[in-house]
């Protein structure tokens, strides 16, 4: 017996849920909210008429309350059966509210009547799910209507039917307050449950996305790792994406003894989308890194591939390819629209300017090759525009000139790792708490002095 009673009580919430919401989706918060207001508003309207009957109030008020209750229940059923759409349901609510509000204002003691509290709170709650200009139209109509009624009562105070006694007034007011709080509590609970459910779903999606981004970041950084067998080179790097995955990509590879090829690309944007493009860029570059003898031909073929095969994804990026040949004391490079890079040869500065257009814009573009020959010591710093365009709280830019001076002042015997760590500290002190606006990549390479 106890088990059957307990089982019955456990089924009550699902039974109520079925009666109020039927087959409507839990994710359709707007409709469920409106169904809640109509159903419980109708029940409370019927309850209010019973209360009015017990208090022996005016018959007009009692019958109007029960009519309103049944009208609310009828519209609830129409929404339930999809005979009436959501927007029509909202508009009907306002029409019925104003009509009923006006009908019972004076027979129910005007400002002293509890029905005012009920509708005022209910209208506030339903405002949540009106949209755009319609929301302001409904709100304006309600406020104008209330203002007119108050002005009429102020100038024609005898029009409102008073309560027979103070007790009956208090009972009517408190019954209305109780009913309004019940309806509003249930309606708001529907909304809060929907928000809680949405938050849980978003948290789960965010957890999955964060996990995927973290893995993508590890893969991206693993691909960009380098290890040179030739101990004549001192190489270091800094890679700081705005989010977990960045739009910068680089590769440092040994071609022959004493010869290294460096590739740095900066795709438009940042985040996962740009990160996917960089994987494509690196894949296409790796196919060609040993096929072409000079940087210009390599970049030209890379551009042709992206124009012909990847035009649908609009992959646009700048890049630079630099070949360092210590044996022949020669440096050659080509740059596809990349910002000027920094090179010091035996203490004398050189700027690696662009030698052709950005990749992905112009078909059959050609890229000139610039050469530097004869040097004892080289110091090369390649970077993306994320560092030069980093801003502090005063909207001052870190700038290429500041970076150039830091490279220039770097002692010839300082390791690249030490220099880049110092550069990172300098940048952090400059931007302070300001967030990064773009991905930052810096590559430093020099030949070791014997």
C-alpha cells in the first residue's frame, strides 16, 4: 500500500508536466513559458472566482474572474494543440489582460483591488519573451492604460466600488498577491530550469571544444618543433597564440651540411579556423621544401597551388622563406607580402623586405630572390606582426623600431634562447595587462662563433 502511494506521488510531476506542456520540446523555452502562464493563470483565475464567491464580493467580479480563467485555459489548450502560434498567444495575453483589467478596475475598488497586483506582476514576467518593437508597444499600452485609469480614479473617486470593510480589502489584496506569486514563481522556474539546462549543455560543449582545442594546440606545436643536427646554428623560438590554436606556422629544416631553410607564414585571423588553414599551409610547404632549389620558385608554386586548389576557402597568408648557407657564406630569401624582417651581418643591419604579393590573391605571381654574401656572423630574427602590433593600455604600439633596437643591442655572444626570453619579458612589461590582439611568433637564429 505504502509503495503504491509513494509511486503515485512520484508520478505526479510527470503527469503535471504532460498536462501543461504535452509534447513541446524542453528546449522551446518561449512556448513552455507561455503555456505555464496560461495554464496556471487560468487555474488561479478559477481559484480567485471561488475566493470572491466566499467573500461574497460583487457578482460581476466573481463571474469575470471565472470567465477569464476559462479563457486562459482555452488558449492554453489552443497553444498545446498548436492551433495558435506563440506570437499570437503573446498578443492574446495582452489583449485579454487589458480588457479584463479595465472591466474590473472600478467594480473591484480601483487602486485598492488586489487584481491590480496580479496583472502588474504577470505583465512584467511575460515581458521577458516579447521581442523588439512589439515589447515596447505592449509595455507602452499597459503603462498608458494604467495611467489613464489612475487619473480617472483620482478625479472621479466615487466611480470605484469600495470594499465593505478593511478586512475584506486585505483578504482580496493578499489573495491576489498569493496567486500572482504562485503563477510568477512557476513561470520563472520554467525559465530558470531552461537556462540551467542550456548552461549545462553549453558547459559540456565548451568542455569538449576545449579538449579538442588543447589537443589541436599540442599537435600544432609538436609539428613546429625542430632539431638541427648541425651544431653550428643557435636557434630559438617563441610561439604565443591568442587562443589555444594560432594562425602562425613555421618550419626550420636542414637541407645539407651547413645549410638551413626557414619558413614562416601568417594566415589571416586566429583561433581554430586559422589554425586549420596553417595545417594546410604547412602540408603544402612540406611537399615542396626539398623540391625547389630557391625560395622564390617555392613560394610561387605554393601560391599557384592555393589559387587553383583552395580558392573556395579563401586561404590568404603572408610568408617568408630564408635559406642560410654557412659553407658558402650566403643568404637568400623571398617574401610573399610579409612584414620586413631583421638581419644583422657582422653587426651591420639589413632589412628583409617583401619580394612579391601575398599568397592567395594573384595568379601566376612571381617572387624575386634577394641575396647576401660574405659574412662571419649572422643574426636573423623572423617574426609575425603580432609582436610589432601589440598595444599597451595607452594604445601605444610595440612597433618594429623597438624590436629592431632590441635585436641591435643584443650582445654578439648572447644565446638566442636568452635573447628571446629577454624580448618576451620586455614585451610583457610593455603591454602589462592588455590582452594580445594577434598571434605572436618569433624565430631567432645565428651561427655559433668558433
